[in-house]
């Protein structure tokens, strides 16, 4: 939208498309329409992690979600400039083979490394219970983020996932199912 405003201002400042007062009565031959050229738009960049790109095969299940229980399931490198917008779309599936309900939470972050579990939120952190009767739980995440000056350079879009169950025992885990998801990132 800013670019169109700039083009209009340039047209007005250069007098393009403006009639001189002495020609108002005699328009003369039809002229070509004023240029509506706009600066070329940035080409969007699309990347995705591809099939079977899960970085972990299982999530530890803890009695409480902590930093130690969080794992990066997908990571995609991006190179950003200030003002660029990211659209991240992710999905993944887990299998609960435990005899308890397991809460599976997730978020998508813009991070400084492919293994970072902290960073700027691209999506809200939320989740759902995966019950033994459900057996499988699938989550989809999508969100947008506008890069700031401090985000410029190489960054990573990370899908961070964790699991918790009030009756969790040491060594409990749930499976991250390979081939049932991916991370796609569009930036422009």
C-alpha cells in the first residue's frame, strides 16, 4: 500500500496527468493514460521442511511442562529483512500409548538457532489433551509475524512441542509420528 501512495505522490509532484489551466477548454488529442507503474514487489520466498522431516521421534512426558520437556519438532531456516512478513503453517501428530491423558502443547517461534526453544512467538502457545481412547492427536498451527530490525539476518522458524501428564512416571514418552506433518514458511 505504501508503494502505491509513493507512485501517486510522484505523479502529482511531476505534473503527470495534470492539465494545464490553458488547455482546459481544448483537451486536444487523447493522450496515453498516466503511468501507474509501481516499484517491483519483493518476490515471496517459500520453504518447507518436507516429508518425514521430524527432528525428534518422541517427547518426554513430565508431571509439569518445563523447559526440559520442550523439543523442537521442525525447524526451517529463513533470511529476513526488517519489515518482511512471515506466514508459518505447521502440523504434527503424536501417539499416546500411555494409560493416561497427556496434554500436548505447542508453539511456533522465530529463533536464533535451529535447536532453540525460545524466541519471538509466531503463534500462540496452546494445546490439547490426547486421551488413550483418541490414541492419536494432531495439531495444526498457523500465524504471521512482521520482522523487526533486530530480526534481520539468518533466523529459524521452530515448532516447539511439549507433553505433560499429572501421573507421569520417569521415562514416560509419547511418539511423534513421522510423515504426518511438516512446517511451511512463506515470507515477503
